[in-house]
């Protein structure tokens, strides 16, 4: 098979279509060579060879070696130099290149081909012995580290000692003879430490370097990076072997990096840096301060060092032309690496440039205006999850971060405040106008009021669907959850992380977009939702098929979601209403009542509260669909847990603490998530469902009268597995509906549907659809029940699974297409067979996750529903999925 693709001299065997095999670097070098840009000739070994290398016990196969040698013969013809030659040596760079860029994660070897004889020839040929010996020592240092495995610190130490001995400050102060001595020391230490000499045979060097680049695919840095970015191990890296060009051949040589537009603002201006007389890694290493490429940027920065534009006007002019050419070729902003060797410009890399969300928006909108891309392409250009950066305050990327811990990026945005450890303290602080971060080991429904009052939430335990994470996302409050490396010492009111101890009242900043916890206050950037953002969202809305609803439990959520463009409510978790204010007391009265009469008495008090909530939701949504779910959580979630709390609550309610404890013990469940919850509650206590249904219909009547808009409540029954369960609860709802409509003398259309949260419900969807008028996929529970993994405990082992490559993505974050997804497919298909026009939606956390939304489009769902702050992300993702 073909392992090697060559490029250079105005031609190339590959193109960007083969990026999976050639990697980003190889594909774009081929592309640039093919359109006639000055690219040093080279070859790329395909990434499949990486897998083969490992399969063969880390050996390169003969077929591949033969093809590499053949490719090198071509390079020799193109350059007029010969590999291994001692008069006109061909020197090579050997670099990695994966399908998506993994900056700095893998290894590189430069100046390959040098040895004791070739170095003399290079000096002679270039007329610069100092350059030749400097290149040789760089090569030994890189090769010694990357291929032979001697830590680069060892070489750095030798160099520092030599500089001190010679009284030099900079590397550039060393002469040819002095570098020659450093080379001697390097070779000695290698032989001494490793027991083998530095290889003089260029072919040995070449195979060693190629093997080392393949090996670096599995180094811990690259593995971690892949885990963080969900990059499969099976992809492997390609290897590009390319003719060296030298930016360190004196004052007419230079090397630099540039963006074709400004990557932080998006402004249409060339933006970059370069160094005279330097090799590529010097720019990145930050030892010398690079100079601006354009004169305008130089003036802006106030630097007195000349710009490339002034210093090398011809090379600059050519570079500018190439930038324009590449933008019109790729139709995107490019990130470029170049080298100027004695006045001659060479392009070493082009790739789509990383940019801030703000820049991405501006560039996309500008490029539509410039006729470079279509509106749909502009919509496809924006990474949906990056909108988080726009919708919340974010940490100013220019400031230094003092990180003291990190956890999961559970709810985006950054927040600063004084540390408090209890919900009560957070509420007090809010009343006094103080900003606080609520720090807990984990949160429970009782903390809701404190979570509302805080600027942000930090927990040391719990995953992406933990209580803290779900509630914070719903409220649009930044949250870092499961910061396991940090410790909360409640007794002494301390938060401890990375050797730093903070006390209650100390200022802390959390970054819910990265999961970082920072000491002190940090400058922030504020969100901006007009201009380019609004334009792109308009294009996105035009392109999408699915509608986007929101999960909203309170009027505040509903209003925020409307402002973000939600087209209805897909899930109102009614239980959250019971935690507000005094309601929790009435709720507890209901739960602790010993008979139906007692429960009904408490429910009568809850009814007007629920009714007013629903009226408000219907009014805000003004005729848009509103899906209300019947009570779902097990009742003990509403009761106090610790002895002190039990005592306090019992006293407040005028009950015996002993009595209360007995009731709590009676409600105890071994496995509450699979226990007495969901529709099972409505079946055991139909009076609860009755009260809720009455509140919904009475609210619908009054909202319809008030707003004049038709209110169509969609009532949803949770955790149904059997059709007979739904029949029973639907019976209660229908009966109450008839009663209320009779009393009000007003017809209200309504739907009764079910959540699909259990594998049984998915499989029996055709039967359940006989009773259900719609389905909403509750993928949090469906993931939990399909995997048999507790959503509250999975965070303890999922990271291990990811590290060991057992799963790539946390299935509670991104839908498991193969398993949970298959159940959704089955349910959608079977449900629609029974009821072809049945509305299908999703309201689990996956409803706001871009890749899961693509899946929903594939399956043909009618809508996705997500927390308010994710609504724009969902609108954009749904558009991308439909394009
Ligand atoms: C679900 O299970 O996906 C769902 C939306 O319900 P909850 O998260 O409230 O259990
Ligand atoms: Mg659920």
C-alpha cells in the first residue's frame, strides 16, 4: 500500500482531502505546494503507519522504509543535495501531524543528517561555521532527548556552565569554536550516560527520529490531551520529513509565525511576530522578544525594533500576497509558520487559526460580506460550546491565573466572591449586598436558596449531572463541581487546595468554563449579545429544523430563556418550586401526614402556590408550549437529614423529633434513584397528582383569560415503564381537567405525554404511545438506567474509564449513540408507528450538548430542551445539524 506522499516544487501527491491520513501539517503542506507556494520539498508518512508501528512492536516495516527512501531520492533531485553526503548534505526536519492539531504534545527533530563530517561541509557551503556548529549542537540536543531519551536539562546544564565559563550571556555570543566544544561535551555525556555513541549514520538517525515521533503519540502529555479533547487513540500521528530551511543564517534570515487576521478581535489585519537570525523554536521559546510583522502593529506596541515590513520589504510583500492567496484558497483565517533564508521566503505550515469566540463571530460575518463564504458556512464556523464565552462574564485571558484547584466545568462563566460554606450564609450575604461563592462538599435541594443567592458554586464532590451542576446550569450560575483535589474543612471553615488555605470570607474566583479555581479577584470581560452574535443567530434560526425549548422551573429561568430565544418550555421540574420560601414547610407537612386527609389538608395549601407559579410561566411563554412534569423525586429528598436539622425542623413544625425521625426512617430507601419516585408517587398518592393537575388547569384558564393567547399545557408523567402506569395517572389528570373546565366554562386543549427514561419504556414505546400524546426523552435517567450507572456516583469512576481508554466521552455529558441512542431510535420509531404525528423531544442534559443535538436531528426529534443559558448553543447546534 501507499505509505508515503511527497510534496514540493509546485506539485504534491496528497491534498487536504486526505487530512485523516496526512495529518493537518502534511495535508496543508501538500495543498500549499500544489498551488505553487514556496514550500521546502518533503514527504509525509500516513497515520495508519503509526498503528502498524505499534503492532510490529515499535518497528518500521521494510516496505515503508523503501518508500521513504524513494521519497528522499525525489527530495535530493529537487534540492540538488544528497542525504548523507559530506559535501552538499541534505538536512531534514522530522515532525508529527495529527488529524486535529495537538500543539506541542508530540516530538520533533530538526537538523537531521548532520554528523562530524557533514557539519564541516555545512559550514563550508554556507560560509558560516558558527551556524553549522550551532545547528549540530541543536540536533544532538534534540535527538539525544527525543530519540535517545537523555533529559534535555542535562544539555541545558552543560550549555549554561559553558556560557558561565566563557563569560557569555546569550547563546548567540558563542563562536564556532566554542559551539564545537559544546558539541564535544554533548557527545561525551551521551556516551557516558547511555553507553552508546551519538549515531553518525544519517539513515540510523532518520529511522530513529521517525520511530520517536510515532512513539510520542503515546506519551503521557499526548494521552492527556486526547482525553481532554475526545481524540481517539486509533487515529495515530503522521510523520512529515522535510528539507530544512534556515532562519538562522545571519541577518538576512528570519523565522516567524502569523495569523492572517487578528485572532483575538477578528480584525482584518495581518498579525504576527518574527525573529531575525533564529530557528522556529526560538520564537515560541520566548528567550528573545520577537518583533512585529507589520509596521502598524509595531507602532501600536510602541516597540523600537523594526518590523518585517521595514526590515525585509520584499519578503514581506511576498508574504502578504501569500496570506491573501491562502485565505481565498481556504476561505478561512490561517495560522502560518514561515522562514526566510537569506532573503528567500519559505512557508512551513498553514492551518486554520485558533481564535476567540468574539473573533470567530467577526471573521465569519466579515467573510460573508467579503463573499468568501455563505451564510450557512458562517453558521458552521462557530463552535457551539464556545458561545459560553459570550453569554457569561469570562476571565480576561490576558491576566495571570493563580490556580489553587480544579474540577469539572459544570456550569459556564466565571464568578468572584467571598467564600461561604452554608446556604444560609449565602442568603444573608445577598441581603447585605455582598457577593459570595458557595463552597460545599456537595449540594442538596435544601441549598437551592443559597445557590440562588451566590455568584457561583464550588463543590468538591459530584459529576456533570450532580445536583449542583444541574441546578447551577439551570440558573445560569457558574459552577465548578467535583474539585476532588480541594478539601473543605467545615469545622474550621477552610478551603484547602494546592498548598493554599483560604478561610471563610476570603475571595475566590471560579471559572465554570474551564473548571479552574483561582485565588483572589480576577478581571473579567462582560458578555455582548448584539452585532455579530445576533446576525449569526439569525442565520442559524433560518437554517434549523428542530425547535429549541428550555428547561425552566421558575419565572426567572423562563424569562432568561425567552431572552435567549427559547421557543417554549420542554421541562418544568415542579418539585423545585417546593423548595422556595415557606413551601418546603407545607411540603413536609404533606409528607409527614399520617393519612390521606392530612395530606389533602397540606396539598390544599400548596395548590394556590403552584397555581400562581404556573400562571406566571404560561403568561411569560405567551402561547408557546409549556411542558410541566408531575412530581418526580422520592419524598425523603424534601426531609432534613442530619440530627441537628431534624431537631430544628421538628421544633419549628411543633413535632416530636423522635416522631420525625421514625417517619424519615420509614421513608428510607436503599436505592432511591430506582425507588419510590416518578409516576410511582402519583400512583401511591393520587391526591398529589390531582393537586398538581388542578393547579395546571386553573392556571391555564386564568392565563388564557389574561393574555388572550391560547395556552396548551403539555403534562408529562415521569419514569413510566408500563402503559398501565400512564393510564392510571392520565385517568387522574383527565378527570381533573374535565372538572376544572366545567367549573370555568372554558375549553383548554392539553396533551398528556410521558418521559422515556427507562429501557422498558423505549422498547414498549408502540404500546405506551397508545396512551401518550408525546414523548420526551429523559436522557439523564435513561443513561443511568441503560448503563446501570448511578448518575450521582459515576463521577467517581468515569475519569478512570476515560484515562484507561474504556470510554471516550462521559455518557452523562454526551449521548452514548450506540446504546442509549439506539433505545431512543427504537422508541421514536415505535412511538411514531402507533401515533405518526406524535411530538418527540429531549429534556435530559444532553439536550444542550452539541454532538447529542446532532444525534437528535438524525433521529428526527421535533425539539430539544435545555437550560436557559444553553439555548443559543442549542439553536446553533440544531442549525449545524440541519445544514
Ligand atoms: C432526565 O432524567 O433526563 C430528566 C430530564 O429528568 P431529571 O433529570 O429531573 O431526572
Ligand atoms: Mg429523570
